[in-house]
C-alpha cells in the first residue's frame, strides 16, 4: 500500500489535513492510515502514538508557515509595519486558497490544537508554546524596529506582540466560527491601525 520510503511523509500530510479539517480527538489511527494509504504496522514503525504524529505534524506546519508567511512577509527590506500588514494579507490569501480546496475555514492549526489539547496533553502544549514564543519574538523584534524608526510611540513591545498574536488567533477563531472570509480580510486590515493609535506625531 504505497512505497515504504514515503510512508512517514504521507502519514504526516494526512495528519496535517485531518487534524485541521476535523480535530485531533475525532481522527483515529485507522483513519490516518487509510488517508495515507499505509498499513497500521507502518504507522507504529514511525510513530509510537498518535500524539507523536501530531507533534511531527506541528513541526511540519511550522516549517511551512515560516516559508509561506513569515519569511515572505517579514523581509528586512520591507518597513516594519508593512511586514505586519503583509503577514495578515498573506494569511487571508492562504485561507482563500484553503477554502477553495476544502470548502471550509478551519482556523489556525496551532490555535486549534492549543484549544483542544493544551489542558491535558503537556507535550502538545509545550510544542505549541515554543512555536508561539518564536512568533511573539519575531513580532517583538519588528515592533522594536518600528519604535526605533519612530513609526510607533515607545511601548512595551513584548506585551504588544502578545496582544497582536492574540488578536490574530482571535480573528481566525471568529472567521472559523462564522465561516466568513470577508471578516478575516476586514479585521486583518485593522491590525496595524490598532498599533498606530499610539503612533507618535513628530513635528
């Protein structure tokens, strides 16, 4: 049932798809094997538990997200606040593509699993927390640059980065709950506007 050489990759891809479009608890090992076209024995050759597979899928999601969103939006050649705006634009564009493919908005793979699993699966919680810390650090460094360039007033950039990431996750939850792409676009466009409320007016 498929080449052994790519069985692990197909399991990770199947997990990424099923855990996002459904949920972690709703999808069992048998269904994952069927979606990946591998035998159950192959599953346990690569992963001791379903939790091990979800950890691998989170690593892959983060690798893809860095390449398709963060590295594209957060180029050092782009002014700091434009990086944040571009990130939200890319998120909207990618969700439009996902909606075309799956006919649903599924939210953030990290946020979804954080809500579903963090209270009772410490390994998953710690994995997601490390990813979030990476994100928040990137946002904080961008805000530091914006303050240094006088694009923003002096502020606690760590707390503002936390708030900005919470805003991002909240947008995706609300858009998912309402299945509303336009809401994702509108609220994404407001992210930098909220930051600019405290913008310094230099004479």
